[in-house]
């Protein structure tokens, strides 16, 4: 403090003579800043940052709009002119002062090193290259403003996520299971990023929800290293500086001694806030405790305010938030490891404090009382010991044989109950085609990638129990049902081969007389085979199931009306499965349509579909057998609804059947053909009933399958064709509604591949429709194209994630290439040629040539496999390479002429009768990909550390 300040306040001089003077003197700068912050708030003043008029340009950057505030400056969305890309620019204003823009934030007590601290942040962040840390590209100075350049993250802060989903007045609340899943995922990502930063010698010192960003894919990234400390920059960011945000600061950090465990504590407090939707500490109580040199009151225990949270997660959070460092996680990596253990279903290393440890802590605080309590405990303990010894003969009188027999039965019962409870949670269907007639829960499963592995071990234990064990209890699940549930879980995670194996095992468990169960399993097996691209085998499974159901004697079910309803339901499912054609992209091996790469969404088409036009009156022809099967299924399901009109599984299967009968929901809704009109009316009636069911539900996330079917009813159409303007506008409205619903499904159930695929293709369809609309309305704002780019980018990111977790998914890979090509096309339309070249490069890298050589030719030669293995002009891979290389060559002519030449050579090699071998094509593409990053246009990049 300055001398003038001391003279004006004689009380502080007097305090210097008191025993606590040393500690108070250390906290004097902090107290002064808190007083200043309070005065600013009371006076209604705004942050000094808000008074500064931001520049419109800084060097190579055009500042577009502010998107946030960090610990030391304002963050703007900016365009870098030289590279024509959008970035985030953090700017330190000329008039920056030490006072920050929030009452609960505390800056360093001195401001003479502010510029150096700003450089420290830039160097700190730029040294970090981790998936969970916002990348920094470089830093510089222009017109007296210091700035550094970061990747623009599209998403929201964690505090906004908490406000939206968990806070008491959240507009879009999520279930407890979803909170636990999000907590573990976000916590693991943040802890992993911190562990990496700590390994580089960098502390963050201001971990809080506002500094954790959630991108569009749900990936967490740590931002704002504005108060970071680098070990080799100690002179400018001293450990003793009290820096951070009060309610997230560890006790040692409040005293000016920050360490890696301080960041762990701050993250623990943040995790507490994710769970409860409220701050763990009250700002005012922390502030008063600091000023009065007292310990702040602790948070409400999670066991009281959030008892539904799994015990392991409560233990992890409580250990991370321990006030004493010796009881806290040693480092961020230990916290990340425990969160990963929880995610993967393994035991965590953290443990709750036992009675002994609680006692030791209590003794330290109450030494006198503890001595008396110990003496009393010893006296009572001696009395109890005598009583216990007197009972030993009673224990020996138990019949050990009977006890062992009952214990064996209990073990079998526990195994059965455990499997049932696990499957109740994880094996709920996500698709109307696999829904059970007796289903009562329409929520999707909270699966993770380790679930099948863990359940296999449980099933092996279940199988190992003796038959005698199960004679003592009544089984809840048959062995076949156990396998069916396991197959469902494998299917959710795109492990369709494992699902098929589990279903084949289930068939072997079924007796020859239980025809209804055998038919149900065969239908499920056919779906798994269809997802594997084995269409011939899947059709045979569907036919076998249908034949079994038709052969089932009426006498076997007529005595039980419920069984007959199940049979009719399964017959309708078989008829639907035999008739339906899989949607493009619905499985790992489903290829894009032939015209996907050739489609030109910029081609205008202004015609209208009028009732009297040929398009309005004529219904495209269809196979008679297909039409007959769908008609039978609709008739059966309608009859079932007549005597049970509120049965949701029947309504869902009917909606799915009607949608398949319409073939293309857009065309059917615009058609005036009597059949189409009737199908549309029925589908709308069913959807009204389903929506009514959702409205009656207290938690809408429990209606995931209904939402899934609603999205399909809005978007199940062919987007790779020009649309009349009136149809296009209807499709745009429907697709925007559908995308919001699909995104919610993915947010709530991130590991269910069916929902991920649905959201991907809904976003891509909406992007394609918006492009077509822009083509017929060229006066639309360029912002429309930026929205399209964001949609395609989102689809590409999700598709890439889907591809990474699925082996040999040549269908997913080719869709990935298509999305990357379309993103590059949009970058060119916007004028971002540099990004376009990167995206065309990614499209070329995504071509699954290596997978072609690994396709098992001994398996069924499905049409898609035949097209892939036949090396000719109609091969989907050849078509994709041709389209991508043509567009890539055009874009690379100026900036990468060498790449353009090689791409033209590649095109020419595909035009001849004698096509190159797959190995030659792969080598040619690899040579192009390898040279592209080095073929820049000579521009000088900004300064990098």
C-alpha cells in the first residue's frame, strides 16, 4: 500500500502492532481490492473494460463482435485477412486497469507487470497442445493493443450449460442419470487438460465454469490462462499473488500459495456446481471469512443435497474438494484416472473417510473431550466383549449344510437380480423396429463403450452357476432374454457383429416349441445382419420369422389373448422388415446414394408441385409384394389399436410402417394421390397421439423413442434431388424442428449410435436444403451460408467421431468424405479458400481405399460389397475420388499449383478404361496429402512462440 493510504487510515497502523498483524498485512492488498469492487458495484459503475471503445481492426484482423471476457481482456470474434479464417482474438485494452469486471474476481495487487502477464498467458497457452485446451495460434501488438489469437470455439461456457440444464430454474432440465454422465465426462476432460498443463509446468489458477468451454460436439476445452503461472516466469506471476475467483479458490490459494492441487480443488468445486446447479460456496461468506481470517463455511454435503448421485461420483468430488491438501487428490491426473475408472465401470481409487479418520480429525479439534470419550468407549467395549463370548455356542448350533444350500440360492438370486437391474438400465431399445410389445419405458439407455465388456463378464458368472442353484429361485430372465438384452446394447454401440453373435446364442437357448420367442429373435437377428450389409441373410431371417409366426397354431395362443396380441404385433414387424428399404447411412456399411457426390445443391429449381400436375397425381410404382406386406402390417396394427388405443409400442410401429409406405415423406405430403393422402392422414393421427403421451410424461427425455420416430417422420426424404420451391420451404421448416429434437437426443444419450446418425443426417439435410434455398434466393445474406457451413461442420465432426469408434466402417468413411467435400464447397462459396483446401484434403484422406483391400470376399457378396470390389467407373469410391479431385484441383490452382497438377493427373487416370489398382490409387492420394501442407502461397504467418 502507498504511504498516503496508511496515513488516511490510522487504524491499520495500530493493527500492525497486534499479534495477527503479519497475516493481516499479507491480505491488505486483497482487502483493498475487495473494498474497491464493492464500491464499484454499489455506485452502479460498470467495468473499465466496458468503457473502452474497441477498435474495428487490429493488424491483420477485422474485429467482428465481442464474444466474452477473460481474466485480462475482451475476447472478440475476428477474421484474419491473410488466411481468410475466423478466429478468436483476446485483446488487452489500452486503458486496462487492475480492477476486473466481476465483484468476485480478484486481480494482482500491482499493475506494473500487466503487459508481461498478458504475454505470460499467451506463452502459457501456446505451449499447450491438448484436445481439452483451447489452441493458441500466436500473439502480437497493434496500435498499442496487445492481443493473441486463439481457435474460435463454437459452443457455450460451462456456466451457461449449468444454467440451461441443472440450475433450479433451468429452461431445459436433464435427468439425474444425464447429470452423472455429463459430470463424469466433463470432469475427465477438464482433469486431463489440467494434468497435461501441470506436466508442462503451468498452473491455471482460475478454474471455474466460465473458463470451461463446451463445443458443439460436447467436448470440453479449458480457456483463459490469464492468471496462469509458468515456472520459468516466476518474477511476473509470483506464487504469493492472490489471483483467481474467490468461491473457487483453494484455502492455500487464498493465502497466496497456489499449486497443482489448487487447480484440483477448483475443479472439484466446479464439479459440485455441475451436480447441484448452485455454487458450492457463498460469495459473501467467503469474502467475510477472508477478511476476518476465518475458515469459510463448507458446502452442503452431496449426500443431503444430491443423494441420487452415484456414491462413487460423490466420493470423487468430495476428495477433490478437501480443504486439507493431504486428503485431496495429489494431482489432476489422479482425479482424471478416478473419473475414467467410473466411466469404464472400474472401482475408483478414492475412498470415503472411514470412522477412524473422522475420529482422528475430531480428536485434533477436541482433545479434552476425546480423552473422556475414549475411556467411556473402553468400558463399554469390555462389557460387549463378554456378551459376545457368551453367544459363541449359539452360533455353532447352525445347520451348516442348510446354510450353504440357502447361500447358494441367494447367490443365484443375486446374479439374476443384478442382470435384470443392469438390463433395465442399459438395454432399452432406441428404435421402433426393435421395440418390445410389452415395453413400458421409452427412454434410451445410458450406455458407454465398456458396457458390453462388463456385462459379458456378468453373464459368464451367471452361466457358471449350477442348475441346482436356480432350482431354489424363480428366474426373472431366461438365458435367451439375457442374450437379447446384450445384443441390444451391442447394437447401440454399432457392434453389430457382436449383436448378431449374441442373438445366435439366444436362438440356441430357445426350445423348439416357443415359436413366438424364436420369431422375435430371428427378426432382431435380421436387423443386425442388415446393419452389417448382409442383406440376403437378413431377408432370410425375416422370412424364417414370418413363416414361424404364420405356422403358430391358434390353439397355442387363443387361450391367452395377450399372447395373440404379441403374435399379431410380431407379424406386423416381420411384414415391415421384409418390405422396408434401409435408409442411406443408417449403418456402418451403408453407402451414400449414387448421386450424392454428383448432386449440385446450387442448381435452382423454381417449379411448384401443383395438385393437377403429373407429379401430384401419379404415385411412383412399387413392387406388389412390398405394397401387400405394408398393407397387411398397417391393418394388423390398426386392429391392435382398436382394442388398446393407448398402447405406445403399437403406435410407434404403426408410425414406422406408415413412413415406409410413404417412401418419401416430402413427396407423399405434397401428393394428391388417394393412397398418399390416406397414409399422411394416418401418420398425422398417430403423431398427435404420441405427442399427447409425451405431454403427459413428467420427463420428456423418457420418451426418446417417440422423439426419434418424430424426427424421422419429418426428415425421411431424399435430399439429393432438386425440389420445387413450395416443397423446399416446407422441408426447411420441418428439418429445423427435427434438428433441435435430434440434438437433444444426442445430448441426452451421446453413445447411442442410432441417435448420432440421425442428428448427423438431419443437420446435413438441413444444410443442403438451405443451400438450395440460397440458390433460388441469391439476395439472402451471406450469414445464411455461414449457418450452412456450421451445420456441415457439425455433421462432419460427429461423423468423424462415429468413424473413430467403429472398425472397418467403409460406409461411415465414405459419408465422412462426402461431408468434408461439401464443407470445402461451402468454404469456397464464402471465400475462405485456405480452409477449403484443408477440407478437400480431409475429404481425400477419408476415402476408404485401405478398407477395400480388407473386405472379406468370402462373406456374402452384397450389392454394396460387389460395387466396392468391382474396380470400374461406377464404383462408389472411384466416383468419390473423381468428384473430390476435380473440385480440389480447381481450388488449388492459385495457392497450391503443385497439388493441382497431381490432382489433374489423378483425374486423368480415372477416365481411362484401364483404372489404376487400389494400391496405386492409395499411393497417389497419399503423395497429394503429404505435399499439401507445404504448398502455401508464401504468406508470412503471425508471430508464434
